[in-house]
C-alpha cells in the first residue's frame, strides 16, 4: 500500500475565485472544474507530504498550505500586483529557505517558499 496523493481541501463560497490566485499567480493548471469544486495541480511527479506543526517557524502562525516554487521573486511580484500583500516576509530563514506568508482570496494562510534561493 502506498499513498499516491495528499490533496488539501479549502472551503469557499466561490471556487472560481481560485483561478486568479492559484492559476494566474502560482501558475498551477486547472485539472478539474465541476462548478462546486475546482482542482489545481502542478508539475509531476510530486511526492506526497504532510506536516504537523506547533508553529510556522520563527514563532509564526502555522500556515494551511506550503507551496514550494522555483522563483520566489516572480510569485511575490504577482501577489503584490494582485493586491495580496505578504503578512510575513519575504525573509531568508536560518534553515535555508526564502519565503513569505500571504492569504489567498479565501483567507487561507499560505507559506510560499523557495529552497536554495540564488545568492
């Protein structure tokens, strides 16, 4: 037996609003749209992961999602241009990731991070 996917589910009143943040800003593909549910995805293969946290690191709140990207600056620019201001960061943490926290259109706290950012 193997876990093949872990799919976070975010409750919202209008799944169409997810397109601007998850599709346009994060560049995720719309994989399924049934009206009441929209599922976005990224590059494959992705290994399933789930984290359990007492805090978000450096005494920050625990985010609902962590999204690793290959270019944090592009995502940060897209977020701010769309009116999504970081609520933490951007900062390079002492464990080596560069990240910021932002709320999606539904108020969900998202940790956007990049491993091994360019110096």
